[in-house]
C-alpha cells in the first residue's frame, strides 16, 4: 500500500492525516497506544479520557496479559478459561471505543521487563508510530503494573519513539506517590466510562470497580470543582511549546501538593 503524504502539524513532529478516497489512500488517523498489564486497567485508569479521544484518534490497546489470575480458578474453569473470558471483556471495551487491541505473551502475575517483551512492544510502536503512549505510574503495589511502566519506557527507547508519554493511576489502594501533572475533566462522560468498566464484569462484582474508580475520579475532580477527573503524570519534563494530546481535551493542572 502506498504511504499517505505527511503533513507537519507542529514543530518537531508530524502526523499522517486522512486523505480522501479521491487520491486512493486509506484514511489514516493519528494513533495513540496504551501499554497496560491487565484487561480493566485501561477502563479504570483512563476510560473517560479514551472516550473523549475515541473519535479524534485511533486507539491501540496493548494488554501485556489476559488477566488469567484475576479470578479464583475452579475445577471447571482454569487459568486458560479465565484468560479467554477476560480477553473477551477487553475486546468488548475495544469495540465500544473503536479501538484495536493486542495481547502480548506474559501470564498474569508474571510480567517482567525482559528484553523479548520490550522488543515486542518496540516493534509495535515502530509500526504504529503513535503520537502519545499511555502506561501505568510505576510506583504501584502490583508488580505487573510496575513492569508495564518499565516495558513501555524501554520499548520507546528501543524504537526511538518520540511520542509523549503519560502515566495513569490505577486506584487509591494501588497507586502510590502520585502527584499528577495534568487532569482531564471527564464529567461529561462518566456514564460512558462506567460502561467501559462494566465490560469487565468478572472484575466488577457488586459494581465495586465502578464505585472505587468513581471515588478516585471525584477526588481528582474536586481539586478543580468539576464532577470527575482522571489524572496523569509525565515521567519527563514537558517540553515548553510542544503541542500535546491534552491540548484538545478539557484539562486542568492540579494544585501542587
Ligand atoms: Zn492491573
């Protein structure tokens, strides 16, 4: 297939834009990539932001595991079946977002930032050429979450990916030492975010994941007097004047702690 023309949209970066069929090109949107550890991380951590972006960018959800150990195994349902169940739940989330989803090889609870997985993610980044990468804030009680953050950063280095990198928080009882750089006002899409979380039904008994996530989002929103917000942190200093994905979203800078 021919490569669509490239048009500079901001200093130092470019993106492929949609070209009408008149010219025989497939329409190509700007791409963002998420690197999370388990099905449900994407919805709980940044489902509102993904919903706000879904018609503006192409979303690729990388999931390092199938969450095989997210339920207690039984004689009838082992880790393989649990993984299939949770894979289906993430695929439904992706369908609602119009996103592509890719699963990597590690097993739930055994994610390590070794060379092979970093190279696998790097090859996806090379192919997708994202303008933004999202992953998990690395100070987290779950070792898979910590590894996801490490893999994302190492893969960006290996692939020479110059996308902006943002890290999401996973929950009040999981993320630690998280002092956000930016918050997205998701007040207008709270119900849509809850819909994404409820796709992960096996992790949402008694609507607990929705309730826990809503509490966190309300706390973040309260800092700016909005109903709900998702918070992100940049591991690197933002470059002054650089155009950010967040420039197109309803954002606020949280008060410094
Ligand atoms: Zn997780």
